[in-house]
């Protein structure tokens, strides 16, 4: 399967963007992939205008998992929470020039990590208001 | 990437580079000597002679009692299928029970699973933490309906060598046929079939510096087996189809060379393998050896890098010019964790970060030094990216 990654996937795998943690993150999304046992942790920083100003990740997973983590952080930076909620796994895969069929579930991991991070942010916000 | 980047091939259990001597031996049979080995005229005769000569060479490497015990096939997969299905067909009236191990190559595993659907009973005997079959379990599994034990000689993923002599003895005592897949061990471990209780044994050309798409099945004289490929009277009526003369000649040459060089080669491979492991463990923490520490193929090193997933390591090594693999070539492309490491009860997270380095005759100490040089930064970079790895421990 390795050979079937697009140049773009390999580029993000080689030079992943936004690797790391955000110590004072507004939201953290932790997901495990039931298909393959891989793990992704996504951090987002959100400002008072509901704009995602920063995103970082840590991933235990295949080449596609690392590339999709990198791409999803790139895609959501500068977006509002509402816009970010519309970022689907297909959008992530498409931005990478496509993924091999059996690696599509890796992009689902990225989408779910993002959703969880946003949920976490929204829950924290609610808790603060309450 | 620079044009002169070093290339290091450490995936010799997936396939090997066909040796120059083998290519030279095969060459005439693609062109000049094109006759059908079954033809009695002057065009066919030299082809027949070449096939017979190859049969002698294969028989000699395996220590078979007679060349007539060697049947040429299209490779390891066909040999495994032929052995297992052939015995099941031939011994239908005696029983329908097959015993195998949990760590077989898919060529055996999937054949057994197929037969289970067709009404056979299949027992998958477990292995210990090193991948060695549990002999007591195997013994207990034998019933009066058991017709075949099929356990590989050496495992392709971890290199662990199975106790085929003991299994042979058990099979002999119980009057059960014993097949072994020796695709990975032929040419690496000595075999002397005339003095072993092995009824059937599979080999493949491309794992021992011969061509792809050719192999052989050793069938001990007197073993009842039903042909699986029906047609003409080729291969003593056991496997129909016009002989792949160049391939068979290549396999014969490869076996001849492997036999001559076995001892020296095995010593060299063992040294390189252990040198690689030492290099890795001296520079990288949290590494585990998968497979038996001693009873292992001389060329196979399977190591688990904790907190990591193997594909990332393979891709990074590839960028540095190094070819290695996760598990077996056949399972890259599948998401299932290795069935071999699972059977050895390796922790699920540790299975993920396992990489197989399989050394070959072309490799040098410089190759190993190169790998030991490029690997640590790769592991560090990926571990820094892994949520399972907490720094500053
Ligand atoms: C243990 C084992 N058995 C069987 C095979 C299949 O052999 P072939 O590729 O010649 O069909 C392989 C290699 O792929 C192997 O490693
Ligand atoms: S295979 Fe597990 S995330 Fe890609």
C-alpha cells in the first residue's frame, strides 16, 4: 500500500505541519481508530471571535494518519468553529490529492479528532458560562 | 534526494535478487532451446535434459532420497495448496482432520480455512512467546481422523525455526502425513529429507536468489496425493502443464549454489543480523526482539519499536534508500495486526511498531552501518509525534 500514496500525502508525511501540543488549548480531541488501533490527539486554540487561531496534533498511526493530521490542522486554522465543523474527512482526503481506498478510514480519524476537539471547546465554554 | 543515495535492500524474505549465475543459466532456455520438454525430437530433448538436471539439483539441496520425489510447480503458494488439498483429496476415506499452526503463511492458512468451509476439521495449534509451536498441544490434537500435520519450517515474519524433527517423529508414530512449508528455510538451513519424517515440503525459487513463479513440492516416495492441476502427463502425472523450462533451470541453479554456499553464507548472515540488532539497541531505547533469540533464520531480524506504528518507519526508511517491511509483504495492504505476533501474545500496541529486516547475500557491514545511522533520527522524529510517547521520562 505504501507505494500508492500521492505526492501530496508524502509531502505532508515528510514535513508534517503543526506537530506538538498546545499547553493552554481551548479544546482537545482524543480519538482511537477501532479499525486499526491508531491514535490521534488534536489541540485547538480558539479566540473570543470563535476563530481557530492555532491547531496542533500528535499521532500514533500510519503514513496516512500523519498526513491527514497535518492537513486537518492546516485546513482549520483561521476558520470559525462553525466553518470548521463542516470540514469532513473527504475534504481532508481531497486536499491531499486522495487516499488509497483502504486508507480512507485514516481520514475519518482526523475528522473525528477535530469534532472531539470542538466538542471539548464548546463544553468548556458552556461550563464557564454556567 | 541525491542521485548517489545509498540503496540498502533488507527485505530478502519478501523476495531476493535473482543471481547473475542463475540468469546466465536460464538465458538459453528463453531463446535457443525453446523445445517442449515432452517432445522426443531434437528440439525437445535438451529441454528435458535440463529439467532432469534441475530436479537432481533440487533433490540434492533437500537431501531427498531420489529426484523423482521433486515436482516442479509455479511457486511456494502452489506447492502449499497442492500438498494440503492433494492429501485431503487422497485420504478422504481415512479422515478429514488437519492440524496446523497459528503462524503459517497465508498460502497454508487460507488453504486450511478454505478446507474448513468445505467440511474439513482444522486445528490451529498455538505458539509460545517466541513463536515456537506448542508440541504438547499438537500431540493432544491428533485423533484417528487426523490425516495431515502442516507446520512451517521457519516463519517468514520473525524467522523462528519450528521443531520439524520432533513433529516428524510425532507424525510418524501416529501414522499421519507431515507437510512443511520450507519456503523461507530452503538454502538457509540444512535439510536431509531422506533421514527426516517429512512427507511433503514446499520451496519457492525467488526466496533463494532464483526466479519468481517457480517452486517445487517434495513428495516422499509412497505418499498418497491427488493431483490438483489436471491435464497432460507432465511431472510424472502429478502436476500437468508444459514445464516452465527456464524457471525450472533457474531454480535448479539457485539450489545448487545455495547448497554449496550454505554454511559460509549462514555464518555471514548471522553475523550481520546480530550486528544490526546490536547497533539498533545501542542507539535506540524501548526496542523488543520478536522471535526466538537463538533458533531463528540467520537472516531475519524483527524488532518492535515501542510507541510507534510500523508504516511510518518503513516510509521514512524508504526515503533514506532502505527497503524493509512491516510483517510480511503479503500483509502490507491489510490493516489487520500481524497474525504471527498476535499468536505470540505480543501486546497489541507493540505489534504496530514492528519492523522486519531480512538480510541477503548482497548485504555488507557498510549497509548495516548505514541503517544504524539513519534509523535513530527517524525513530526520534516519529516518537516525538506519537501521543503514546511521553518525553523526559
Ligand atoms: C513461508 C512462505 N510460504 C509461502 C510463500 C509463497 O511463495 P510464492 O511467493 O512463491 O508463492 C512465501 C512467500 O511469499 C513464504 O514466505
Ligand atoms: S491505518 Fe491506522 S490510521 Fe491509517
